[in-house]
């Protein structure tokens, strides 16, 4: 990284949800360069980039089944399989966020949190958004509590069903990996 330095950040556009930034940096051979990124947050200093956890991504388990969302995503103009996820609201704990997002996107209730992993970045080529993967047990009946601008179909899937989905359907990369790990027994409850 010798010579590689982030010098400044400039907001280029302030959209309703996303803010566009130009990062001015010096590459490893000393040349000035510009990199583009987006964030959900207002960022004024380079040290602010990536400094806050945005929310949760939930691996929701119910016995020998996993909850997957089949949701329409505007950016790909189609349906993809994904997991319950969402941003923390002001004052929320991670558990509060998980409980609320589970209800909003599936109608399910949180039984227990097995583990909360360290924050991980969602799309490092484009954004500073980070989330925490939360592995949880859930219960209840699936029901729709989504907003009018969301098209989400929640469902529980067995390992055999998930294997078939992985072979035939589009996924987000995080959900695809979680689904693969689920099929191979990674989340089997040992307790």
C-alpha cells in the first residue's frame, strides 16, 4: 500500500435513499485517481467510510427448514432468492432489528438468536454498507406485512428443495452461500 492513499470524499448526488460520492485517491504509483461509490449515509470525511453497521441479514431456521424470500428486485428486473434483511432504525438493538424485519418480511416470530457474526460489507466494489449475519430460530405462520413497494414471497424450504433452487434459480450471493451451507448441514442444531 505504499503510496496508496485516500485523500478526500465529495458528495456528487443526494438521492432519496442513496448518496453518490467521488473518492479522490493516489494510487500505488503516485497518480491521482477518482473512484465512485454510493452509501445510505451522509459521509463528510474519508474516516467515516464503512464506520457504521447498517443492519441485519437473518439466517432464519425452523427445525430442518430454512426461510428464504423470493423477492422482486428492481435493480435486476426480476425475482431472486434472498434472506430476511434490513437496516437498523435509530435506537434499535440488533435483536430488535431482527425481530422487526422478520415480522415485516415474513410474519414470523424470533424464538432465539444462536449467533451474531461480526459486521461484513455487502458490496465492497460499490458501497460502504455493512451488515451483521444473525443466525436465529423462528416460529409462526408466514404472512405478508410488507410495504406496498415490496414484492416478497416468504417460504420455508427443506434441504432437498434448497438444493434444487440453487441449481435452477437466481440468488443473491449471500443467500446462495447460506443456502449451500444449509444443504450441507452447517446450521443443523446440535443442541
